[in-house]
C-alpha cells in the first residue's frame, strides 16, 4: 500500500541520516572491533535503509517493515555492545538510542497501517 502521507519519506530520511552518522564513526573504531562490530553496524544500517526504501515503494510492505524493525533491534544491540566495549562514548550511545527509538517507532507505526500482519 503506497501511502499518500510523507511519513514513509520521513522515516527513510531518518534512516539515511543515521547511515551518514554511523559510517564515519565505524571508520574510527579500533582495528580489532572495526570488522566484527563496525561492519555489522554498517551492514545493519544499510539494510535498515534499504528495507524502508522498499517498504515505501511496495504495495505490500509488511515484510520490508518487519525486516526494518529487526534491523533496528540489531543496531540497538550492536551499539550497546560497542558502548560496553568502550568503542563509542556514552554521548554517541545516547544519540544512537534516540535515533533508533525514533526510527523504530516510525517503522512500527507504518507497519500498523499495513494491510497484512508483520509479526507471525
């Protein structure tokens, strides 16, 4: 179902802004964490963005929205791990938490308006 509101575009923009923020952060991770944690963060962030883009342009978008919600949760745990390993500071973790809360809420709201259930 293609939405006539601009909310899908807003959540895509938030995910895009997130990717722009996290990618340079990952480049500064210590070498020992850059691949296992950093690359997973980048991959999850790009998958989140692509799933939201797909959901915006698909008539049946519940699957893409469910995948986006899963990526939000993966990012949350990866950021928590990065904080606990002291790869990122507390301020960066707080920013990430707020950003993922916003994107997650928006994706769930869009999923609620989807015709098919996203959680089975």
